[in-house]
């Protein structure tokens, strides 16, 4: 599948050169707060001496997706990026303004709907532009880390572009509990990379503004599997043996048929059967109680953790293998 002979070379980011065998932290200034405080994006580059692929590992494209940031941070602390071959470019937190505002967006705009970006556009658009022009131009493939949003929790899963065979191969190597092909969203990072023949897989785990230990660990282990597969890290790095990854071929949201207080009876990632009660919706006065039943057999790939729901709100994302 990866028949290309990978050859990591000197990396150039904003006039900073990182040669083979070198590691460097680069801080790219992006803007200032109204107080004048400079805001910089930290970028770590680990360029091994041996030849191999150049990989981008990116967290915090959405500022409120703290699991993605914590996942990358832990790998930096644990020195999991001790790269012998190939090169790893690490962006622990791209959307710093969103992070400071506890927001998915950057000044009201979604960076992941702003590609390819413009150097004269909004800050979100400029951030997308420089990510592609300064960083992504160097890489062979990328792993983009995300979480669920709006208090919806995603069970650890890998998404890839269906038309991208190398992306699917990377998803198999990552070996998350769940995996599936997902159409790339227009103006997203994954879609823009696909146009430039750069495979990107998206890891989703947990929900925004809430750390989930299981999702963090699964993301770390999957990343290490990819790095080990391409002989970029030492064989002595411990990676727990994994269960069989489930390929999801069809999925849809089960939505609320009434408004009220929502309680669940199943855990995320569980296999459920058609007709099984997954939860209840009750009015605030205790006069009505609606059972939420599964419409088919499948896996819970995401669930709503917000207790107050309205008619039509998504409750469970159910996928069939």
C-alpha cells in the first residue's frame, strides 16, 4: 500500500531548519490578545537520523477538545516521540484562542471549516492557510485528534476518507476499537489534505471540555502502533495488545421522540440488540415516561450525555458492522 520509499529530509518551518538527527521546538506567533500579550503556536519537530515517513500529529484544531490536547501532551512528557527513523511534527494545540475561550471556534469561526484558508482572511482562515503552507507541505501523512462536541461522547474510533486506500491502511494500523470510512467535510483539514494526496486519519474519543482516560489511552496506543509499524520508534516501547477493531459499515443517529429529562441504560461502545431499551425520557413532573429502544442491532459509537433533551435531539449514534 505504501510503496513509496519514504525519505525524511531537512524540515523548514518559518525559516527554522531542522536537520536529520535534530529536534527543535518552534513557536510561531499568530496574533496578540487585546492586552498586547503575544499568542504563539508551539510546534515540536523530531527528525530522526534514519530514513522514514514524515508524520504530522495534531491536537486542538477545535479549542474545546481537551482530550486531543492531553493525549499529545502525555506523549511528549513520556518521550514517546524519541524518533529513530523518519520525522514527527507535533502540534499539541493549534486553536489557542478557542482553548482560552473554552470554545470549538476561533473568534466565531470554525478553523476546520476554513481550509484551504487565506493569508488575508479571518484569523481562522489564516491559521488554516499557514498550517497547509508551512507545516503540512512537509508531511507524508497525518493523524488529527478530535472529540465529540455539544456534550456528545464518541467511543474511541478512527475515521478515514473512503476513497483513500492509504488512509484506510493507516486506520487498520492504528487499530482503534471502532473504525469506519467517513466522507470528508468540505473545507475541512482532512478534505484539503486529500486534494493534495496526503492521507489523514481522524481519531475521535470522548467529549469536549471533559477528559476521558480510556479515550486518551486508546489514542496514545494507536499512535504508537503507527510509529512502530513504520519503524520510527524502538521495539522496546510497550504497547498493550488490542482487541479486534470493529469496522462500521452503516450508522445513524437515534433521535428523541419527545422532550424531557434523558437517562441512559447502556454504556458507550456497547453492542445492543433491536428493541433493547437504551434509556428513558421523562417529563420534569413525573407524569410521562418514554422508553428509548434500539431500532436495530449495532454498536453505540457515540452517546448524548446531556440530561435535558428536546424533540429531535440526537441520543445515540448506532453503527452496524
